[in-house]
């Protein structure tokens, strides 16, 4: 079994290190997309509206976006084993708060749950960029494509598997069992990490935490909050417009500060590297395709094809399996033929998936749409993690944690914005068609057609960016 050396000169198994790291991160990642099937149950249990219950997902993404920029500082200043175990413990505490929340508390109980959910989100936000940085640190450059292909299982498969796992658990148990399941797995991972499978592998460059930058980064929450309000009715746009202006100003100040500090919280100077910039955009565009697929397709299955939530969740299984199979293969392919050809293949697959889906919407075929989702998710395997690896390989090793944090944060923000815009297009177009006299089915299909057209345009932009990449056969040979 392959042995490596940690920061204290002690050998460890790289296989078991990576296994423990990925299983822990995978389980935490599932929680990001697992609650959509539980919304009706939670609404009944706590007596809350659909707009309120969606904060379990929206709030999660908002907190993630603030904790992600802090991860490079934590990697540079903390023992990684300690950081990993504390993050898992924080996630467990948040899950326990949710499990112990009595439904009799009503809406107050829901907001108590939200505190637990925020703790989960902070832990996930810290570990998501960190696990990628750690894998890149301990893997030789020539093998990074393969390793990050396997790591792609965490990002892509977890997002796709969330509704599947929750659908299965909720079919047989109550909603609290979902969080109890997360707790059991995370606790087991904490035990594994504590026995020595996780080691301190990151070199440290200790710096003082710039609290002003942390505070300014909260502007991301304000921006995403207002974006998520765009499709809602009866919004106070005077107040929320002010929130948006202040939030944008805070982010501009944040960026300016990072570019002028000797030891920034987040090293934005990585954006001066051409291939890295393209990698950031490509991984974000592919992520938009993936997350929109996992949300819009189930809505189509339930709203147009009228299948049950369980069936719509299980309809995501083939795409998730296909993505899981292709992720490791895409990494090996990137190592052999280069990142640019690999990502070109992926972007073409994603575009074809949306185009074929556009032509199949009116056929009302569940099987056809499942196949389209498989093509889109399969294409994602050839773009998202290879783009992260290409971006990291374009940077000096000391900047890799900052590079992965920037990529992950931008991907999360643009992915969330993509979902918000797709939902707005679907809602507004469908309502407009209804008001114009269209029948409900025709109005719904009109909305989905426009969403699919929008996604084709976005992914065509991604294809152009992939063509612009500067390729070498092996990035590790640079």
C-alpha cells in the first residue's frame, strides 16, 4: 500500500487518507441538495410556507459562500487533522440541533433548525475548497487529473445523490432520520480520522486573520439573497435594492483590499493567470448545468409528467451513476491527452444533452429526459474537476489553496445564480403564457423550453472558453 510522509515526518497511507477525506466530504455535500424532497413534510410539521422552508437550502448556500474564502487562511495556519475533525464535529452539532428540534415549537422551531443548518453549511464551506487543495498538495502533478477525477465524485455525485438519498430515507422513515443518518456517518468518519487515517499534510505559512476582509465577504450573502428574491412576489425592492447596493460595494471593497494587502485573506492575484481564469469560468458553467439539471428536471417530472416525488428522485439515479463512472475516467483521460481536448468533449456532451432535451420536452417521455440528463451529467464529469486541476496546475504550489478557494466560491455563487435565473425564467414564462390564454400544459412547456434554450446559450459560451484554453499534453510537465 502506498505510503507518504506527513508534515511531522511520519508515514501514512495515501489511499486511506483520500478515502476518509472523500467519504466525509461526500456525506456533508449530500446535505446541500438533500432537503428538496422533504419540503412538504417540513411545511406541515412546522406550519410554515414554501418560501420559508426554502431557506434550509438557500441559507445553506449563503453561509457556504462566506466560509469558503476563509479556508485558505485555515489551511495555512491550522493543523489539517484538527481542522478536518473540528469541521466534522461542527457538522454533527448542527445536525443534532436539527434532530432535537420539536415540531411543537412551530415556526420558532424552524429558525432553531436554521441555526443548526448554518453550522452544517459553515463546515461544508470550509472543507469544500480545502479537500481539493489537500488532494492537489499530496498528488504529483502528472497524476493530478486521475486523483481529481475521483474527487469529482464528491462534487458531482453528491449533488446528484442528495435528492435520491433523501427520497429513499423519507419513503421509509421520518424527516429527522435524514439528519440522524448524516450524524452516524460523520461520527464514524471522525473516529477514522482520529485513529490516524487523516494526518497533517499541509505546509503552514502563518498569517494574521484579516477580520475586515471576513466582514466584507458577507456581501456575498447580500447579493445572493437579493438574487433569490427576484422571482418572488410582494418584495420590498426599495429595501432590498439598498441591500444589493451595499453588498456590491462591500464585495468591491473586499476585492480591492485583497489586491493591496501583503497577506490577503484570499489571494485574488491568481486571476492574472490566463488558463486559471478560463478554468474558473469553465468549472462554474459546467456546475450551472449540473445543479440546474438536478433541480429543473425533477420539477419537469413532477409538474409535467405528474410522477411522484419518489419517482422523480429515482429518475436522477442513472445520471448520478453515469457521472460517478465517468469522473475517474475523465481524470485519466486528461492525464493522457491533455485537459483541453477532455473539456471540449465534455462541453459538447453538455450542449447536446440540453439540445436533445429541448426537442424532447413536448414528447412527454420520462425515459428520453432521463437519457438527456445522463448526457449532461456525463459531460460535466469531463469539465468540472479537470478545470479545477488545470487551474491549480497553472499556479505556484503556495497559491493552490487560494486558487481552489476562488474557484469553489465563484462556482457556488454562479451556480446559485444560475438556479435562481432558471427558476425565474420558468415561473415568469409559464405565468405569462397562462395569462395569455394557454392551457396549463402548454404554458408549463413554454417555460421549460425557454429554460433549456437559456442553458444551451450558457453552455455554448463554455464551449468557446474551452476552445480558448492554452493546452499542453501534460500540465505536470510545465
